[in-house]
């Protein structure tokens, strides 16, 4: 859109279904490159991506031409399809329903990028569940824990 100027930075957090440790070290960088390509192909700017075996963090400079929900739907659908087509997991791979999306100002970006880059260190002290709930509380998002974390039955 001509004459439309924005500065929207969103930190996305989403998990593997049942928070299983399914993202293996041997192919996680390929996954991040694939997700990066999806983001770029939709004219957004990737600022940071990293995660653990059970979840992913992405920081994006997002363009308003695509909704946040449409972008996340595309990232999750296409990346899970790619993982399954490449047979990276022994069983069918799925992302957990939903995601977290948290907005940041430009002045906060370097701290968020640093946080994303240091995921392994953060999770030596805090579980993903603790981390995710701390984001929801920090951003004052109302939530019901029973809808956030589906357990494997």
C-alpha cells in the first residue's frame, strides 16, 4: 500500500504438539531456514529465530498486509508439512494449537534478539511452561492454563 508506513515487531512463541522434544539438533537449523524462507516470501523481516526441542521463538518485523494469525497458520502448516515430507521424525509431526504473539518497540529489539539467541541458557533455569506463563503474565494476557498446554494422554 502506498503511503503506509509501519514499525511492528512481534515475538512469536509456539510449541510442538504435547510439548514433545521432537525438533532434533541434526535438522533444527534446516527448519529455521525453512521458516525464514516462509517469512521472507510473505514480505516480512526475520530478526531472530531459535528454540529448543519442544518449541520455537521467532522475532519478526511484520508488514500489515498479512494478519498475524494468517502468518502463523502459514508458518505452522508449511513447516509441519515440510518436516513430515522429509521424514525428520519417526511419527507424524504437529505443532500445538495456538501460539503466543508479543509486541515490542524498536528500542527493545536487541534485548529480545539476545533472549532468543540464548534459549539454551534460559532453559537450564526455567522450563518452557514457566517461560511461556511468564510471558503471558508480563504482557498481562488473561489465560486459562488448561487451554495452553495439552498433555499427551
